[in-house]
C-alpha cells in the first residue's frame, strides 16, 4: 500500500471517529439538558452566602433534580453576564429543565404556591391524608385511590397488603414543602422516597445480621413509635419486644388494639382485648400483620439497636417514662405502684 493511500485511510478513520464522538456527545448533551424526570414534586433548595454554582450543581444532582452537574455548570457559565446566586430558599422540581432552574435562580423568584407540611411521627395513613387535605393539597377521594391502587417502583412495597393501610409504615414523617398543585400520587411518592433514604447499606446490613425483613423492621418501629413517649425509652421498649419474640410470648401492645378501634380510648376495656383480629397482640403471638403507624427515624433505629436487657414487661408512668421489669411478679408490683 502506498504512503498516500495509507495516509488517506488514517484520515478517513479520524473523520469517522470524530463523527462518532461528536454524535455521542450531542446525544449525551440532549439527554443531560432535559428534566430529570417527567414526574415529581418541587423541593426546597437553600442557597447560603458563599455558595458557588459548582456546589449548587453537585447538590442538585445528588438530590436527583438534574441529570448532570457538569451540564448545569456549563449552562450557568454560558450566562455569566447575568448569572448570580441569590441567597434564600428556592423551589425546584425534577420536572424542570436546567435552563428553567437557572432562569428562576437569576430572577431570585420563589414560588408562592408552596405550603409547609409537617407530618408527625406516629401518624397513620388516614391521619396523613386528613392533614394533606387540610393544607389544600388534593382530595380524600384522590388520596384513597392512590394509597389503595397507585403503583410505585419501590421493592419494599412488593408484599404490601391491600386496602387503605397498604402503605402504612412507609409514609415517612418529616417536614415537606409541597406545592398545592402537586398531584396526590406525587405527594405520596415523595413520602415513600423519603422512607427509601432510611434503607442505607448500613441498615440493610444490620437487618441481615438480625434476620429481620424490612416489613418486620417497620412493623416493630411502628409499635415503638406508638408506645414510647420519651426518647430514652425507645431502645428499652425495643428490647422488651425482641425478648418476647424470642420466646413466642404475645407482645401485648395496647396500641395494636387502639389501631382496631374507630376512635382511640383513654383506657382499654377487657372486651377490647378480646377483639378477634390478627392485629390483637394479646390474642396472637408474633408480629401483627403489618405496621400500625408511620414510625420516624428514632424508632426505626431503636429496632436496629435495642438495649441489651432481660426485660419482658413495662408500664407507663404519669411523667411519660416507663418502668421495666424482668418477671411478671415485678411487673404487677410496678402496675400497682405507678398506675
């Protein structure tokens, strides 16, 4: 082959390679500058004094609001003449393309249709729905349909039961900034996604060590959430539950009976303790069929790291704390002393 033909061949390959690389980059750029997803509600982004565009881009990517921090930085740099990070809170959504986010940041505008919703630890599904309706976000009919029939891509819901309590335990208690225009499906997805953040590699490793399923973990967490008033009691109550489960002793949790009642009672009757239901932990040993409320981080952590005790009983005192006992005889003394 002549030197001229060889040079032409190399030149042709360079052209082809350049075209392939260029086409690949254009395809990637088209993807990177699109909205992160077609669904999802807005999230509050707080810009503090001194925050750089690079730092903001990394945060937006980590929070799954943009696809590429590099593309965001490039777009911001292209608008150098008017780009400025305004200090304050901004509402940005994964449905917004990066250019729209930058325009909002440049204008310094903050959405006015956002309402702050604080979901307390221990609320059940119906209480959460009522709270969201009070805040003007969706209707009861919409939420019931979403909770009972809505599809969500989370493995922890794979064996979820049917009915209004299908998502019980996984609607994570937290403070959320939600647009009143957000769909009920997107709101519920936001709560479920927040729960998913609790399932860290460390948590999954601990669950494996303890031979607990996610459903068992959340169920125990919900029992602790409803029983504990004081923070220091959570690991101790977790210890009692674990000790009872080991010997197949009924958990005898009053909160599971309250879960069965239409209206909670200040004091349960003996008839209440005879309600025929698998949730009745006085009649049935082992776990109830599922969570009875939505536990917060502290209660979930108490399940993973219970106190190491021989306690199998506890009774509530008037100050909100509990007193614990190893034997039934000790427990009876405590009941007489504190109740």
